[in-house]
């Protein structure tokens, strides 16, 4: 059974999502709740966050505040302290269409001694599945998917639900109704407010 790490920077990590601050915060928290709900079906979940995010279905690990790589490393250290389950999946918190089936497919794609990964449309990395946490090196940023793939035997997984992250309002329009229930509720409330 995989173990999962979800780095979460909070609403501050979504500065390109041009919404009023309280709305952006609600949406970012809803997306995290949908990601954690899918992860919780698959295995033990560790969320690395700057503060208590009020999650019951996950272990919250304090974010060291030095970027995504350091957050993932803190999560992997917590996984190791809890018993080092394999494979380890690292899943971004802005994937509101994610399902448990997507995560199981990602875990099942890991080659022996290697990793499986999901490339976002812009070439960054939305999810990693590592045969061992020791494989992780912080390579995030533009073009990171190609750099991660070069670390070890690797396999790309083409999963629309894992490829479609949310960085902008246009991304929300693109993914439409495929979002999870938490995100769907927030979006419905926004649409109702806009129509009033």
C-alpha cells in the first residue's frame, strides 16, 4: 500500500489564481480537501503545510518554509519516521479532479528501482511515485518533469486528472465539472454569488 505526501503552501502559493483573497483561500482549501480525500482511500497521507489545515484524514507535517523541495523532504522524513512504506507518492495539492484510481494507476506504473511521474501541460511535475524515498532530489521548476525522469528508470503516466492542475481561473474553466465534491461546492457558491 503506498504512502502519500502532499505539499501545500496555502493560498499564498496560488498567487496567479486571480480571485479575492477569501475566495482564493476557500478554493485552495477545497482543492486540498479533494486531494486528501482521494489520497486517504489509497494509503497513509502526510500533508506538509505552513499551519494547521484542520485535516482529520491526514498527518500534518510543519512546512520548513524553504520551497516545494524542502516541503517534500519534510514529508518524506515523516514517512520514514512512521515506517517507510513503499512506493511513496508525492502529489500536488492543486489537482481537484484527482481520484483514488488515478493514484493507484500511478503507483502501479513505478518501474523496479525507479519512478513514475505526471507531467503538467507546462512541463512541470504534478505527481511522482518513487520506488524508494531515497530517489527524491528536489528538481522542481520549469521543465522539472524531464529532470525527474532522468534520475532513474522512469515512466510517464498520462492521466488527465493528474495532469490538470489549477493555477489560474482559466484552468478552472478548462476542468469544468470533473472536480471533487469540496471544490464543486465552492465553485457552485461562487457562481451563485456572481449570478445574484
